[in-house]
């Protein structure tokens, strides 16, 4: 599993969250405390928003703790909305194209979790994509493919609905392949205007997710695990939740796959 951190609010230096805290994302890359593996050394990435609609992107295959360029960028770049990720591969080669975040136009996406039995349903899911969306596929990970499913399901117009429908497509593909659906989905994504996150799993063990107000600047963080356990007022996001942060505040709503939601409504 991976570790990630995202921020929305007044512009701050990336280092305030990603490198400076005692249990920063860089520290978590070699010493995570709430992941199956404490080491997340299969690459890293940053996506940050500034004056242009599309995010800036920096990804590399080095372990985050050993890249001096990453620390230098975090010290100099100031942003009011950014996503950062350190990777522990659950499938797919260690390559830049497989490092998160993934980008499509103004959208950025990163993920902690996995699609169980992915190799048995990958072809079916890829074939289900429209040609225009399939042409955006660059890597080989289940995470990137899930992002493309979201785009195919109308992400720009309906973020929560797109995630719900994409989740349903994964679960349906698993059942058609004769598999028991096994999806772990703790992800964050943004269009530069709002920051969204989802925490969901088909079992009782959804990957962790926390949020807190940053003391310096007053913006809000959402993270895989807290980076400042002593001073932060961290709120655990419940499983099966969808989070949206905007300039008006934060909302946390129930989340379920589209088919499950329809079944409940009957």
C-alpha cells in the first residue's frame, strides 16, 4: 500500500506538509505506521495547482527520501492545492508512468489500495473504456485505470457519481470473471477548484484516511496517516465516505457503488 497527502486552502510551501513535519510524507516513505508495509520506496509524485488551470507534475522512480530535487522543489513551491504520493507497488513496474498522481487535463488523481484479481479483469476494464479515454492510458497500474474509468463515467460533471459508477464497473467485472470482488479504494483527486477524496473497501478494512486543519495558514489537509501526531487535531474519515473540500468548507457524505445504492433504494 502507498501513502499520500493533499492540501486545500491558502497557499503554503509544500515543505510545510511534505518534508518539514516530524512524520512527514517523506518520513512515511521509509517508516509508515499505518500501512501493511512501512516502506514506500517505489517512486513518488507531486501535482500542484498555480496560475494555470492544469496542474504541474513531478514524478520519479527514486525513493522519496533519497531525491534532493524533491526537497528543493518542496522548499520553493507555494500552492493552495496540491497532491503528493509515495508508492509501494501492488502491481505494475517501477516506472515514471506508474507513479502517482496521474493527470488528465486539469484533473489529478492518486490512490492507496488495489483492485483484487486485477490481472484477470484488466482486459475487460480496458476494453470497456471509450476510445478517447483509452488513448490516455500511459502506465500499467490498476490505479491509473480506475482514474480513467472515473473520467469515462463523467468525472467533470459529477465527481461522486463518477467514482460510484467506476467502482460498480470494477465490482461487476470481478463477478463476471467468477471472482469475489475485492477493492480497496482510498483516493484523492482534484480539478484545481475543489479537492475530493473517497474511502471505501469491499471488506471491513478500508485503507486509513484522516483530515485536519493546518495550524500554519488555516488550510485543510487530508492524508493517509497523520504527519504531526502531537499537535494536530486529526479526524478519522469513516469507511464508505466521500469528502469534498471547497472554499466554503468540507463536506463528508456516505459513499456506495452505484449498483449497491440502487439496490438500497428499491
